């Protein structure tokens, strides 16, 4: 039971709602009855497996590099010794295989046997997702240690998640899809930026050069404001372009805590106090995805 709790902790369940937000938005735009579709639920499971793999790899990579030795927030399992390096590597391997297996099942359900080229392209996206999940903190050239984490979060949580899931249903895409995809991507970047602001002191000592470490706290705060405001603008622009009822703007409710978060970040003096804000922004993004999908 003790080991089971450790693995559940390593999976970081609180990150899962954010990871599936793009899938919800893309699926809702692609198919009105998406909740009854096996494609949607397979996409959800696949995305969750990628996220858990990323969390395992993050725990492993930061753990063996000593980055987690004095980290604020939730306990990291490799650094604390509750899960050994060997065990975590095994867990990563299992999750990588599960992710690829679910990807194959999702692709088959969406495209069947008739669209080999599309199947290969989407399996390539799946393979890239596995690599990106691992390389965030693992290896000598881990991109999370050189300030590129934000870019990958934007691409995978935003554009690939929304546009990719939409394409699974209709096998085509339209340029306006970039707007909700960008909104989700920017809000996901805001969560990462909060995480990096919280960890700025520890990351700087450990040689993890996130954008926050490179820019400093004040510039990181301004960057945070821009991410949230631009996400709001992108969402509103998409709604205006596809307007049919004012109920479409119901998702603005989800931006209330996000705008309050801007005030909290502006007033913050102690980075460790931002830990509680991570859940608020992640769940607000999830709420935005739900409300946007209800009346898109």
C-alpha cells in the first residue's frame, strides 16, 4: 500500500485536468456528440498516459540531477527515496509502451485501415509526445533546463491537443481552430510559468535555466500577465467569429479566478506561496474547456 501511494503521488493527479483540456475543446469542435465517441475517450486515455509518463520522467530527471533536493510544493519521489531510480525508469518504460499502445488503438478507431499515411503521421505525433515527455528533464540536453519548456507545452498542450483531436473526428482542419488551441496553450504555459516562479531559487541553484531564471521574477510576472490576457483575447476572438448566442461567452466565468491570479502574482513577494495558485490556474483552464465546449 505504501508503494501504491508513492506511485499515485508520482503520477501527480492534479496535473491531469489541465492535460485533457485541449482534447475536450478539440473534440467538442469536431463532433457535437463527442462524449459518446470511443475516439474521444481513447484520446483522453492516451493524453493521460502521456502526462503520467511526463510526470514520472520529470520526477526521475530532476531527482537524479539533485534539482528536487530542496524543492517547494509536493514531495518528489526519487529525490525522497520512496521510489528508486531503477523503479522509476521501469515505470517510465511501462508508461511509454502503454502510451504508444493507446495511440495505435486511437489511430485505428479514427482512421481504420484505409488511411495509412494519416495513421503514420499521427503515430509519429505519438512517438514525438513520448520523446518530449521524457526529454523535458532527462538527459544532458533536457529542454526543460534550457528555457524551451514553455514552447513545448504550448505546442503539445495547445495546438497538437486541440487541432489534433479535432482532426481525428473530421479529418480536416480550419485556420480559426488556432484561436482556441492558442488559448489552451497559453493557459498551460501560465501554469508552467507559475511552477517555475515558485521554484526560481531552487532552479537557479541547480542550474535549471527556465525562462523565469533567465529573465528574473519581475519579467516573469509580466510574461504571466501577457499569457493570461492573450488567452482571453484568443478565446473571445474565436467566439466573435462564430457568434450565435451570448451564452457562448459563459466560459468568461472561468477567467475570473485567472484574472484574480494576475493580482496575486503581482503582489507576491515569496515564490513558495505561489504553489496554491498552480491548482487554481490549472482547474480554471479545465473549467474554461468545459464551458467553452458546452456552447461553442
